[in-house]
C-alpha cells in the first residue's frame, strides 16, 4: 500500500556523496573505471551545478546510504555495482569537492545530460563538457604520475558510457526548432556522431576498453507511458520506442566500425531492451511485484517526475522499493540496477557482447 507523503515547509539539502577512494591503499594492478553519461550513472555531479535536476533530497538514497547522495535511486546505481564487482571503491563524482584521487577512476555523468549540447542546455553537464573534464583529469594524472604510468592506467581502464535517452525525449517533447528541424534518422545520426567522436577522443588519451547499454524500450518507462496520448491501458509510448529502436540499430554498427578503425579497441554492449523487457513482462520471475508503476511519484503510473515533492506538495511512496522495477518515473530501483549490472558484468553473448565487462576488466 502506498504511503502518502506530505512535505513540510522546509527542506534539508545535502551535497554529500560517498567517497571511499582515499580509504584504501592503491592496488598496483587494479583497473580504473571512468564513467560518462546521464542520470542512470550520475552519482551526484548535479549536486554541484545550478540545476533543478537533482536527487539530493528524501526519499532518494533511503534504502542503502540512508541519506540522499544525488543518485536517482533508492540506493546504489549500476556504476556503483560495476565498481564493486571490479573490486574498486565507489567511483566519486568529478565535481565533488576535495576529490583529487583519480587512480581508481572518476564519474563525470550528469542527470539529464545528452550527447547533444542543446539537450536541457544550461541545466546539465553535456557529453562534450564531460569529455573536457576527462581531458583535464588525463592532463593532471600525466603531470603527477608521469606519462608512462598514466598511459598504463588509461589503456587498462574501462570507460562506461550511457547517453542518448534524454536527447530522444527532448526531440519528441520539446518545441525547440533545434529538435524539430531533423528527421528521426537524422537526429539519431547526430547523437551517434557525438558519441563516436567522444570515443575517438578518449582513444587519443589512451582509452581502449568501452562499455555500453543499448537504449531499450525507452517508451515503456512510467514517465513516457504517462505522456502517451490517450493511454489508459498501460501501453508504451510507441513514438519514443521507434526512435530508441533506430538508436539500437545504429549503435552496434558504429561500434563495429570503431573497432575496425581504432587499433586495440574492445567493447561490451548490454542489450537493455532484452533485460528490461523480460522484467517488465515477467516481474515475478525476477523478484518484483510491480513493473509498470513507479515506487515514488504521482499521476498515472506514478509517472509524474514528482518524487520527493518536485513541483507538487503531495506524492506517493511505496512501502518497499524492492517490490518495484522503477523507483521513480524514469529510474530503476537499486534491486533492478544490481540485476542489470550483473548481466553487464558476466552476461553471456546473447545479452552482453562481444565481451562482458568482467572480460574487459581482465583483458
């Protein structure tokens, strides 16, 4: 039974994110993890920029950290679990004050970010800016460690990237002429062009191993179902799914071309359309009671982005996030994140390929 949460007239905000990087002595043979992307991977970078796209308030973080960290989840996110599986500490947000230890990696992801700078411009850290931050880190590490040691770290490191969903949602929901002047195919090509350019720039700095998710059924998340015209049956927003399918057709082709073009490049791609689809269609098989309605939010399918009181004074909150696939209108619960991360880490080629992340960390 859902809890009805009434907001008081004040908030306690925290800009704190867990940082365990300095609590361990460096492992000489460890493989670093560098993370780029959107809210699926953001550990709290948006806490430190002037934006309304934040998750630094209750009930975010309630089940694991016991306080809001800026992650759009009740607990840990996919990137946290990948770090855990790789025997790394939690990878901290790049913008976290006092974060100067990068030998384990760093996370540049920003909730709301897109591959295109026009996507939610002024409210997010777009992919191009995330790349510029990485270049600053690379320069600093080469200065502090020397070229030889830094080169080894960058070539062994795994680069986790997830981007594009916000671009496509903006394309279909924004009135901006920037988005409406292109066909779906042209728009996907723009997104893919910026993504491949970013990969090539990371490659120039030494990067060789990359991990990706495909887009999956973007139109089936609670927020999109709530926006679907005349939706009273729980069906997906098919216009959104159509452009997601175009992305999912283009991504493997782009990665195969890069693998041919760039010497020593290896990549892993998890088929989120399969793993998400299975959990949406058979939730009980994977330990969920509800896969269509979010744990936290309001409106149809709790698809209004109101978790924590964003824009409204009342919202609904489920009694146990572990029963739900989605924590809020767009984001998975910690339980779901762990399941997806496990498939990314050790999944077989039919679900994650041509390498899984475990193989990339070991190669």
